[in-house]
């Protein structure tokens, strides 16, 4: 299988704290992958390194064989756990900003997603609820035509109805020849969309397995296994 994302021995230190400890993994195309761990486990650090926003202390990381950096910016769309929009914007301003900034932004797809998400172009970003704000951030991230999508806690702090809508949108609108990595600690809500999962604990990948394999070989769902591994 072709390797889309390749991580080799990546570590990250912040002062004396080791946030990632020699992480290695491979992700192929056409996968929705859950990066699952408690808060502070290293999820966001790994996502930021994969997105090219922070360098690793050690190790290497590449997308389609290209080292993460300037060359891979057109291959990756990153949705951080904090919004990238400004409070003065309306929804249409946020869309225009992304369209101007990214050559690969698909305006037709963005409009289709806005409609699906029940977002109006004249809605003020500052007046959106937490759930609607997350829907907007997801629309902006998924409307780029790239190979790898990185979504950091896309349903954190939103109500169950909004969570369902966001998950439905991920499944419906992501491109099947690309891959999508979703970090979350809300495993029960999200496990239905994953093809494979990675458990990260104290900066170490302690499990990376196909969801179907876990269900068949271990006889349990992802949420039950997560609680067993992490003691939650």
C-alpha cells in the first residue's frame, strides 16, 4: 500500500518535558484514522508537527515522500482546536479569506457544506454557538482539495446534536483518495467513522490497529478498549 503519511522516530521536547517519544507510524490513502488519547497525551503536538507548524526535536516526517514543510503545505489541511477565523467576520468573509489564501479551496464544495451544516453566509462568526462555530471550521478545512486532513478535537465542547452533524459531514465530504486523521478523547461519539485507530499515551503510540481487527480479534468496541487501556 502506498504511504501517504510517514512518521519515523519523532520526538518533541518542551523544556524538560518529553511531549512525544520516538513516534513512528504509517498512514495510507483512503483512511479515516482516530488519534485517541487523554488530554495532555501528545495528540495536538503530533498533529501540529504533521501540519508543519512546529518542528520535531528528533526524527522525520513526510507526506507523499516530501519532508513536511513548504513543499507539503498544498498537501495538508489542518483544523486546529482553536478557530482560525476572526470575530469581525461573517461566514462569507471566512470563506473568502480561505479562498484567497488557498489555491486549492473549492468554493462549490464550501457552499454545499454550508448548506448541509445549516450555516448562512451572512451569519456573524461572533454570534455562532460553539457547535455552529465547529461546523464552520470543519467546512473551511474540508473544502480544500488536499491529500491529508488533520482535525484536532473537532467535536470538543459541542452538544450531541452538533456532534452527529459534524461526524455526518466528515464522512460525506472527505475525499476518499485522501486520508483524514482526527484527534479526540470523545471516543464513544466518534468511533463509528474510523477505519483504524491509534492510541497515544504519554507521548507514545501504544496501539495502532484496524477497527475491524479490534472488533473481531478482541471482541470489543473501540470505546471499551480505550477505557481498558487508559483506565477511564
